[in-house]
C-alpha cells in the first residue's frame, strides 16, 4: 500500500491519483500530465518572434516579386539544410 503526501495541503492519501482534500494531483504520472499540459498551453500562447512575423509577411506579400524572392530564399535554405543533414549522417555512419 502506497501513501503519498499532497504537496499543496500536506494531507496523506492512500493509493489515489488526486488528493482527497484539495483535489491536486499527487501521483507522479498525473503530475507529469499536468505539467506537460501547462507547457503546451504556454507554447501555444507564446507570441511570435520578429523573424517569424517577417517571414509570414514575405510569404503572403501582395507583390508577386517579393513572394518569389521569399520562395527562392526558402528553397536555398532547404537545400543547405538537406546537405547538412546528409553530411552529418555520413559522419555518423563513418564510425559505425
């Protein structure tokens, strides 16, 4: 039989996931679930950075030429990322 002490009110509980007095989670699995939900909510509500706003404006710009420059720059960046990933994979496979 497992007894756990509630971190917020100090009540001892027997084999329960939530405190019988205050309702806060006391099981390690439940505490992890609550923390991950909080992190996801904070991440979703985080404001966008300046670079992200700039790229969105470029991608949806009203002038065609600026959208073309964005797509060319994005394509070049993706090619460099693919080449970097390939060379990293090659280096990792050389030891194995």
